[in-house]
């Protein structure tokens, strides 16, 4: 079973982790495991193929079972960019092996981060790209108190699935990553289109649409955001637009809307 988990989503919002508003770890039913807490879980990393003798995007991860204040499984990964180009988005694929009553089963997901989210916010979010030689920590904590009794986490596998560079080039096996990032960015585009329409309907007055940017508002139903990743992308655009307005003022937001 493959579940998409988004975390650390650096939309100028994660994200994280987002990112990262997600599907959950496998078997949400009944967690309560007997495995000792606060222990390291064995983890196997599959690196990308070498390029000029170097792993282009190096991945190092650790997983820990915690009991503070509730049982949880925390996966922490560090990505290092060994290329000459900045990274704007990436997805890390992982799989988890469980054991219950001497039988093994597995689940998995993605840790996805998109620092760009939409070209309108390139300047605002460029500092969040992973530069050449730079590193980024991506972490996901997942409660485990509902797992079925006698279930233990045996091991975790992790690999870089998809990388997007600042120049638009990509890297990785791309099992699922490009689809997730595409949905995030599509959601951002949908929200911008809706916001621009509201701007026009309100006489092209920026101050009239600023109240629409509050994060406690539900996303517009007319956007038909049928996938959670579309909704995350829309929320990311909204937050970036609000941040831009607060930091640089109405004229800068208006420039983005009329592009």
C-alpha cells in the first residue's frame, strides 16, 4: 500500500513538512504497540546513481520511536545538494516494514517539499531553495498509539524520488513525486485565478480582497479542489499572497495578480 504523505512543505508557508494536511501512516486503525519507546529504527537508504563520482542529492535519515507525550514514529531526513544548481522542490519516498503476530506487512509514503509553489513568489521564496552545497532537514512525526496491539516497526527504507532544480531540470526515478508537486502547483494556479477574478469584481481594489487571504477561511468551494494536494497548493498561494502583502504592500501583490 502506498500512501502520500506531504510534510515540511516550504511553500513560503510547509511544507514541510510539509509539508507537508496529509494521508497518514498505514493502518490508522487501532495503534498501541509493544515495541520499546525512544529507540532507533533500522533504516536503509538507497541513494541516487553517482554523477561524476558523487551522489548528486545525498540523503541521510534516521527514524526514532518516541514516547513523549504520546507514542510516535519520527522520520528525520537531511538532504544535501551536491550539484551546481539550486533545488526548488523534492520528494523523498519511504517504506515501513511492520510485524504483527509473526507476519510482516508494509506501508509507505512521500515527504515532499516545494519551496517555489508558484512563479509569482520566486523572489519571496528564493532563500528557501536548497543552494549548491546546502542542506535541508525534512521531518515527519506520526502518532502510533492506534496501531494494532503486538505490532512493531521492523525497518524503514528511504530514497530520493524526485528533485526539481531552479532551471526546471529534474532528477530521480520519479515514482510519485512529480505528480504530487504538479497537484500542489495546480492548486496554487487555481487559487490565483479565483483571487484575480475577485480582484476584478471588486473594482481592482487590492484592499477589497485582502480579507480573503486570512488562513481561517475555508477555501472556495467553486475551485473544486478534489485532491488534498490541490487544497494544499491553494492554501500555499493564499499564505504567500498574504505574506507578500504584509511585507511589501498592495502594489506588489497587484503586480502578481495582473501578470
